[in-house]
């Protein structure tokens, strides 16, 4: 069984890997997957925070708002950070239908994805600072 510190490190390590993957997808202009990987970074960093602050393991959910609420982080987030987390919610595309992915793809471009990556890095860093 992993210790609390090992669980936190596990989630942070895979979140760091995912932000590198988002950057790689950006370089290859795979905008949908940039957005998806950024969602994953925020989700996994929130789960790291959960492991560091809660007695039980994080729930099996992709709901960023739920994760931030249940950990108490939502109360510490700025309005801009709360808006960003809400905007990231639809970007979890893993099990979405092709028509949804196509619709989402039309909204993503180089500039939007650069902003998403930058804000994701800021959010990731902020959550880490609270650990």
C-alpha cells in the first residue's frame, strides 16, 4: 500500500508527463489532444492535492469542479481560476462521440491551445504550492 506522500508523488508525476504530452501535441497541431491533456493535468494535480489533504483516495471522476469543491480548494480559487476549471470541464474527450469531438475541434486553434497550456501550467503550479 502506498503512503500518502507516494500517492501525491504518483499523481504529480503523471500530471507532469501529461503537460509534456500537451506540449508535444501542440507542436504537431493536434489541438483536440492539447486540450484533453491539459484537462488531464488539472485533474491529476487536483487528485494529488486530494491525496495530500483527504483521508481517503480520490473518487473515480473526471469532474474538476467536484474535485476542487470536495478538497476545499474551490474556496481558495480566484474567480478567474474557477472560470478556467469550468471551461476545462468539456475538454475531457475520452469517451465522447465523434460528433462532439468534431464540434469541439472547431473551437480549438493555435492561440487558444497556447492559452490553455499556459493557464494549465499556472493552475498546476498554484495547486502544487498548496500541497
